[in-house]
C-alpha cells in the first residue's frame, strides 16, 4: 500500500498485467519564466514552432508538426533530441493552441513523457512579453526509474532555455522570418 502522497510505480508485463515496482516520489512541475522585449505575437510564433526549438533548447536535433495546415488541437508534434549520447524521437499531441497567449502538448510515447505548456502575457503595453514554461514529467515502464535523473537535468536546462529564448528573440535579428 503506498504511503500518503506517493504513487505506486507500475509497469505492464507481457500479458498486460500491472506489476507494482515500488513507490515514486511525486514530481513537482518545472516552471521557468522570462521577460522578452518583443511583442507577444512574435514571441508566441517563434517559441511554439518546433522547427525552431533547436535554436534555443539544448539537445534538440529536429522538430516538426505532422501534416499540412496550421497547428491545431490534436496535431502531432514530433521531436528528436540527444539524450545521454543517444538520439531519440518522441511524439506529443497538441492540447492547446491559443495564439498569442497559450500553447500546450501532452507526451504520448516513450519511457519519459512530458506535458509542456507555454503562456505569453503582454507587458509594457504590448511591446514586451512575459513567458512562462511549465513541464510535468511522467515515467512509463523503465522510464519510472530514469525519471529522477531526467527531472534533475531538466531543472537545470529549462531556465537556460528561457535565457536562450530571450537572447535569440532580442538579439538574434528577426527569428520569425
């Protein structure tokens, strides 16, 4: 029986039966914020374009939205990242698109899955933006064992990514062209 506030770590065996591996400490979300001296529309367009993620997020090899047309709820976001010396591709489903205010994805495959949300609030009369990025990680199968390492690394990388986003938008010319 799990202690109060803890979740059991569950893995599925070959017969689709759940096997409890132990207890997992609750993982607090990672939240990072940054002010950017660019209008919300520009910030949103750049920060939610998976093909540009590698310009401001470490480890990103490539990214794209599957299919043609504009990104919408239900679209699939495919990301390839360098993780621990290996290159891994993961798929997330877009769960929110509200330009230029909010965007979110829900990880749907892989041993470590992330729910990521990005909000952009207008500041300085629309001349600037306040960006908030929130990540919630979940481990599946063997990923439950790796989850603490991934979260520890992400707690270092997400604030760096926010600083890189700010730098890229403010000094990198016009990144939306």
